[in-house]
C-alpha cells in the first residue's frame, strides 16, 4: 500500500511533488488561494479543499482524505510550509510579500 500525505498550505504543490517522487500519495491538499487550487485541479488528481486549514473541522480534511477513524484509512505524513515561512524568505531576499 502506498504511503499517504495530507498537504496543508499547499501552494502549487512543490513540496508534495517531492513526496510523490518519494512514493507518497497526496490524499488531500488544503490551500486558501483560489488560483493555486484551480491549478492543482488541472494538473493533479488530488482532492483539494479551498480554505484555511484552521477554518473548519479536521474531520472534514480527514474525511476527504479517507483517513478518518472508522474508514480504515491511514495517514503517514503531513506536509506543510506555512505562509509565515514564505513571507520570512521573501523578506530576507528584499522582496515584498503579496497581500
């Protein structure tokens, strides 16, 4: 069975592509940016939730991923690069973060 990962702060999925290359399956991607979500839906077959991961029950994320208790699913990893880190990197490069 292929190991699974839940992606939070997915962006365009760069970190998740690395997990895929390592043999993982992205069970669900959670991203706030609508354009990123549309791009993921066009290029990948991952289920996508378009909202902040903290703005709803974790049971929704686990349900979409098929990993909630009682369904026999399994979660092996959680991938996330919070936007705060992205803003920090931009700031250290002398760039302004997007609004």
